[in-house]
């Protein structure tokens, strides 16, 4: 009887020891796994290499990948989505001029909180508890603009999109922008894939166009009333050039400029680009152009060589190759038949 009892006791002790060893092994394995951010379930890798870069006349250093991101423009948000960072984005804004997110990102974008149709207030911005803000130079200054020093006091890193503050920005700056974001978030491989894909698409357009003797002269129509608001030297000019055109106001070193109707006609554009955004609708803009006493005399208007481009497509982002493709087809339709 004693032997039977002792055998059972020994068996129970062995079982307890086995369970304790199993629990110890599980806890040990868990301690070796990457930490997880409970707010957005994004895995933080332990091998993050600190990143230091120059941005808007400042030096930014990142000791770890940002966890909670506010992206203040949809075209900026699309870049982050392309990089696979949807689980880190806790807010977006500035949808006032935005048409619709690209189809491939629609589902992911719909899950991101919209902080404000335009620029969010300081209180709303802070309520999202970001540690990283991806913004533009357009949001700086003024009573409602972002204050970089104040945000840093809240331990928020603010990255300003380079193509919005570099004079005469080009696609090379867009690629550098994506590369920087890839380094900041430690997704360099995905950043390289995006850049390579964009370069290949634009090169395919260049190959399709082939050798051209003279680029097509292009006028940008953003808004018009007493004067014309047009595109000057900036990223849009570079997109026009890559599509085989030449912005007739590329000599003005501003992204947007105010010019007279007479000066616009004097430069004799062959094609007119109309920016499409909230108000007025692009159809109304085209009607305005065709009925205008000065612009209506242009050959571009008489021949109906007017192309509509969504406003967000001329800003830096993953849409830029699509813009080059659309412009090239409008400039050289015979090469794309």
C-alpha cells in the first residue's frame, strides 16, 4: 500500500516539475520575441539602427521606428500605405481638395481616423497622441500652422515633405523622400521596390515618346478670374517635362504663381492642363476657358487640347507615374494609339 502511495506521489511530483519546466521555456521564448506596441499592434524590431537626416533645415534623429503616425495629407498617407505602415497611422487630414484614395489602398485608408477635413487644431492633433507627424511646408507658419518647436516639446518628431520646400522639386526628390521614410520606419526593402516600380513606369513612357524635336508647350490652369493662377517651377513642371512637355511658366520659381491672361496667351501654349479639385468643378473651368475673351483665342482651346488632372496627382507621391502617363497621352496621342 505504501509503495503504491509513494509511486503515485512520485508521479505527481514529476508531473509538477514537467509543467514548471514547460512554463519556464514558454516565458523564456516570449522574452526573446520582439516587443509589441499595444496601441496599434505594430511589431517593433530589436535591430533598429538609429537614423539621422536633414529635414527642413533641421537634423532629425530616430532611435526607434515611430509607433503612432499622423499623416496630414492623403497623398502623403498613400506613400505610408504603400510602405505597409497602415497599422501605425492614427490619423489623417486635409481631405478638402482630395477626390478619392487609390483603389489598392481604399480599404486600409477607410480605417484611418479623419482628424479634420482641413488642417486639424492643436488640440485635435495632440488628442491622437502621435509620436510622428508627416506634414508639408504648407502647414507651417500662420496662427493655425504647425509649430515645430512646440511639437518637439511634446516629444513629437515632425517630418516635412521635401518636395514641398525644395525649390524646383523633381522626381529625384520624390524618390529621396520615399527612401527617407523607408529608413525612418526600417522598411528599406519596400521603399526600394516602390521607387524601382515608379522609375520603370516613367521610363516606359519616355521610351514610348522616343526622340522629340521640340517639347509641347503647356499651360497649367489652376484657378482663374481677374488673373490666372498657374503652375510655376516645381514638381508639376518636372512631370510635364518627363511626359515630353514644357511648362510655359517654368521660369517663375514658385510652385504656384499669379499671371495675366495676356501673358498666358503671349506664351502660346499648345496644351492646357486643368487641375481638378473641389470648387469650381473642372467642367466649369473648361467652360470658363472656352468662353474667355483672351484664352478662347488660343489654338489649344480651339483644338480642344485640354487635359484634366486631379490636383493630388501633381503632388509628390505614388501617383506621379500615372500623371506622367496621362500627360504623355495628351501631348502625343498618336504615339499611344
